[in-house]
C-alpha cells in the first residue's frame, strides 16, 4: 500500500468518525429538545479542529511506522498517486457544491444558522467520503481508459 493510499484511508476514516462523534454528542447535548437550541457552535468547531489534528498526527505516525518497515522509498508519491488524488478531488467537489447551494437556499429562506452550518459541515464530510471512495476504488480497481 502506497503512502498516498494509506493517507486516503486515514482521511476517510477520520471524516466519518469525526462526523458521527459530532452527531452523537449533539443529540446527547440537545437532550431531546430542538437541535437548533443546542449549543452546537463549540461542538462543531471542536469536532472539525479535532479531526484535523487527529488526521495530521495519525498520518505522521503512520508515515514514521511505514518508513521504519518499508525503508527509504515508503513515502514516495508517483504520477499514478497524483492522478488518483486529482480524480478524488474532482469527484469530492460535487457534494461540496451541493451543500453550498443548500446553505445558500437555507440562508435565503432565513433558516436558523444551525441548519446552515450543519448543511455545510455535512457537505464537507460527504465530499471527504465520496472523494475517498473514488480514490480507493481506483487504487483497488485501477484506472479504466
């Protein structure tokens, strides 16, 4: 497994675990009341920052371990990795654009800020997951002409 594929797996797992954690804690904090009344802002910021920090630290640790096991060439990125990354970025942009449009519509209809923020956060997560799935599908199945 290349360093880039390993990072892709990590990125997808952190995105999913971070979002599930956010939703579970949000539902717990809301206590069965309206979600928009729950103090979601610090939870949302903490989850996003926490996922970024966990992703960076885990990627560094996995890189060090892979370097010890695999030798000097373990962290190399080749042209195929770059093409797969670009494909994943393009595929992952679709949910992000849809989430931005959804947030725009929510803002136009004067929806609560909670729903706008959560639409954007869900878009980021879906973008990460869809991009990850696309990358991993290519790593496992290859690029078709």
